[in-house]
């Protein structure tokens, strides 16, 4: 029996461009991937938010989530995530209110605290680098629009939104998990540097969790990169295009379109980033990946 029997599996797609593919085709492929993922019985399909990142076209997650939800019928659809410091909580509440109204019982609201990664992008978005410091207050205001308790702006209501139950998730890295615990919200977290560190952090999240009207008990979604193929070598090759693109971006600031794996001449610095991006990722045959994830 599989070690993952009974564990719900989900997919996050960043809408990465590929060689020979237009940005419009990339977005349509995101919808097509969601349809295939639904056929395979996955629980959730989430899309992400990136601004002015060459090679990544997932810039409007609630809009893309609407397209995905319209193109599917059963799978839960959400964001991984909306970067709340980039937006006004009222607008986010209204957007998810529209999604939940159109696709009742299928929408997840994943929320992150990142801001644009350059000064130019942050200026274009109208935020400063320290905007993320108000994340907890922004989350409280946002949730207040759904349950009618927000007091920052008296007599202001989310229409639609107020009275709807859209499950919120906090996307966290490291200590951000403790914020999710204090707010009583489900947690989405990627593996940290060492498994022991991750387990300690999850123990603290569960121990310090404050039950809320949104979640009576701790709930964790663990994010990882996994590739499965007929052989271990084939599975590893599936990860190489993303690894090379990451190494390229770390040295040049641009994500090139993904292309099939091939031998590349790399500088020592590029090789370091390339190997680092592969570290901690899971790949192999179905049996190998099942054992690694279990």
C-alpha cells in the first residue's frame, strides 16, 4: 500500500513560459493542466502571483483562478498565493467573493506576504519594502470583510464577500508559520533547510495554534517539488530545465523560457545555483517518490 494513501495531493502552477510558446499559450496551458490534474483526482489546483518577472506570466492569480475554475468542475481552485501587501484587503475580499459566488464550495484563498522584488516593481505597485510588516493586520482586516467584523473602515462592506466562507491559508517560510498559528489559520509551508528544522517548526505551529472560526484545529499543506518518471534518471531530467532557469535568473535577473534538458557550459557561480536548486527536490520512479514523500 502507498505511504500516501489517504493524503490529499494538490498542484501549484506558476505559469512558466516555454521555448516556442507565447504568453497566451502558457496561460491556456495552465488551464489545460488543471483539467488534467482534475481527471487524475487531485484535491486542489493553485496559481501564483509574480509581477514583472520575465518568464513567469502568472501575474493576476484571481483572474487566472476564475479561468481555471470555469474550465473545471470538481477540483478546488485557489491561489498560492495572493501577495496581500500588494493589494487593499477590501479589493481582495471582493475578488474572492466573486469567485466563491460563481464557483461555490470550490475556492481557496492562499495568502502570502511578499512584495515586488525590485524597487521599480514596488513603486509600480504602490508599496514599499516594509509593507510586509503589516501582513498580520492586513489578514485580519481581510477576514473581517468576510465575517462582518472589520472596524478599520466603518460601514464599508465587501459585496460580494460578506457572509461567505472562503477557506484562508497562510503561505509561510520559516517563522511565518507562527503567524498562522496565532491567527488560527491553515498553513502552507515548503521544506526548510533541514527536515529536523521543519518538524520542530510544525510542532510549534501545532502547539501554539489558536483555534478560530476559520479553523478549529491545525492544518498543514506541505509544498515540495517532485518529479516522477519510469526511471530515476528520467525523473531527474524533468527537473533540469527549471534548475537551469533558476541558476540563470540568479546571475542575470531574468527567467529564460523553459526548454528540454541539455548539456550546458556554466560558470562556477551558475553551477552553484544550479546544484542548489536541485537540492531537496524529490524525483524518481513512482515507488521511490512514494517512499520519499511518505
